[in-house]
C-alpha cells in the first residue's frame, strides 16, 4: 500500500520533507516511526489524514501520515 509521510521541523533533518512509501498491509504508525529512527519520546503530534491518531493505528492505502516533534521553549 502507498502512504504519504510528511515530516515537520527537526524531523526533516537528514530525512525528507515528504515522501510516498510502499508499506505492507497492516503497518502501524509505531512501525513507521521506528523505521524512520524517530524516538517516540520526541513525538509531539501524530496525524493521519488531518486527524490525531495513536501510534497503534494501522495505516491504509492512500493515507497521509504527518509527524511533528515536541516544541520546546522558554
């Protein structure tokens, strides 16, 4: 299945801005995060097709997965 993955802010460093990936049926968001070598603790917001989604969610053909890092400030 094809899924569009969009990375934001620091997640783009040495990765990509957006990329269409071919993934096996039943792939979860957690598996994609692990493949991208992003620490789960660094995730601020996870969205699928513009809606918040838990890491256990399975992705489907044509989904858009957006990953945002935690935002720090002072």
